[in-house]
């Protein structure tokens, strides 16, 4: 089992449409309605499982014809089935003429953004688990892509195209990967609750950090502190320089912590399966500075803006489908947009001032958005399964997408960024990580 180059063409699968015979009418008390009286769309709001996917032809029709057109965040679990039709407001003819004239002027001055029609490179990734909550890839500052395939981790050297196996777990599966800022050390989270630190150059394990009571959902580095989020709803702070590594616990979430990211100042953002986004001012904070409750589903996609250090981008799961921008200093939402599908990853394009988001069912596409308006620029398609995560090259020009179709696709989306800042921070981080014990 290893990464392989793939020359196969992308094909669009057709799906058949069929109806479902009407079921028996379920009678229930008027004050205590039965769950069976809720539609399938509303039942999704009662479950917290982002790995839901169509199981039969009826679910397929439901997802394509209902979920794709209507946001689950706007669906009430209990509501009247027969609603009065909304009346269209009367139109002002002068306003229509004025708006049409403005649109004509804007169209002439609008620049066209060129997007790649296909991936620059495709790699086979057999054994990649179809798990929304996983983070199976990460791209280091040394231009090495780490890929989790079930219980193994492989390293793909982008410059040479070579691949090597780094590790294989004796039990359980790998749920998340995260490189240090210097790119020489890789942290690995497992379904058993363990967090391992590996020297990628020497190909040897340096540490095994225990303490979690469930699967590790996310990892993030800030200097010598490694933060790990878990199914036990806790965020653990590990000081990798000392023997007693556990130096702090952050407790605010009520479910799996599936998204973590630090900004340049050490401010931590966490997202959970409880639909919350928490902002922690420092790695040693005991209570969050802000808690955002606007998302209606799990928040795994979470990333700080590289040129606006207090701007955070987040994306919600199937019952939410929102991409949001936040000001972490003031604690207010800056902008939001409906993405039409489950959001599984976010990457920033620094030169173009854009965001690239990864999505799940039903289109499994990548979407490009302008910042800060969140106006969609276009979509990149090619994957045949749910996208699981995104990783970005050191110069920012290439984006690697991982998918449940067991492929990695490399897209040339952005313009390259200078590496002066990266080399400076790399030297500082290398000095700190020499003391890993």
C-alpha cells in the first residue's frame, strides 16, 4: 500500500432516480411528536454525524433534489407542512432600469480569473479513510507532503516525486497530521488517543504523548507547544521540551474537537462537533476569549488569514454549509456565505486575496472565494468522493486535495509568495525543537 501516480481520467457517475412508496401514518401526542413524523431532512438536524452519506436510491434523490437546494440551517425540525405562498413585492420600474444599467457597466470592467480545468498531478492513495473528522494530509515548509493511509503515514517529496513510508501503527488508525513550522518534525494523532512526534529526516519516533480518553481530532503547533483536540472534548497543551509534557487543559467544547489553528501571535482557534468556534487568547488560557455559536453543524475547517492576523475563516458541516469570516479581536462576524455543501477544509491565497474551500457531498468540489466579499470566483471539479482536507505548498502556489476516492490531486491555483518570512521563522523553530525529549 503506497502512493502511486494515476493516469486514469475523471468520470462523472450517473445516478438513477426512483420514488419511495408512502409509509404508514404515524399518530403521536400533539405535545410530544414522534421522531418518525419528521422528514429525513429534519432528522439530520437531530444527529451529529458528518459522515452521513446516501445509503440507497431514495437518499440519493433526497440529497440531490432537497439538500442541494435548501440549507439545513433553515429547516425546522417541527414545522407546518402547508405554508402560505409568499407574495412577490411590487417592482419599481425605475429601480429595475437603474439596476440593469449598473450591471452593464460592471460587466465591462470585470477581470476574468483563470482557473485550472484539471489537476496538475494526481496520485493514488489507497487506504485513505472516508472520515469527515480526519486531517489526512499536511504539507511541510520543506516541501514534503505527509499522507495518512489507514494505519500508515507516507511522505511524498514534491521536488523529486519520490515516496517513502514513515510509520505504521501497531493498532488503531491515524486521524490527523501536523508538521512543525520548521518542517522537520511531524505530529501524528491516532484513534487510540495517542499523539506521536516523529523526526521525518531520521525517520524515528521521538515522543509518544498520552493523556486523551478518545480519538485525536486535531493538532496545531505554536513554538514548542503542541495542542491536541480530542473526542473527550478537551484540548491538551503539550510542552515538548520537558518530560511531564502536559502543561494545560482547555475545556469549553461539549463534543469532539475537530479543528485547531494558531495565528502568528499565539491566538488559538478551535472548532468542534458541538458546532462551536472558540478563540483562546494564549496557549495558557483557561477560558475562551470569544465563543461563536452561529454555525449549525460541526466546524472542522478553520484557518487564520496570513495577512490579517485577527481574521479567521471557518466552515460548517452538512446542516450548516456556511463559510464565515470573523474578527477575533472584537468577536464579531465580518461576512458569511452559503457554500451549498459540507465544508471540509480552507486554504488562503495571499497574493490574490482569496479563499479556497473543500467540500463533501454532493459535488465534492473545491470552491474559490474573493476576500472579503466572499463572492464565488469558481469551482474546481474532478474528485469522485468527499474531499477530506487541503494542504498548501511552501510558496503558496499549489494546493493538494485529499479525497475519499483515494486520490490526491495537486492544483495550481495561486501565485507563489516569497519565502523570506518562512526562512526566518524556520531558523527560530529549529532551535526550539532541538530540545524535544
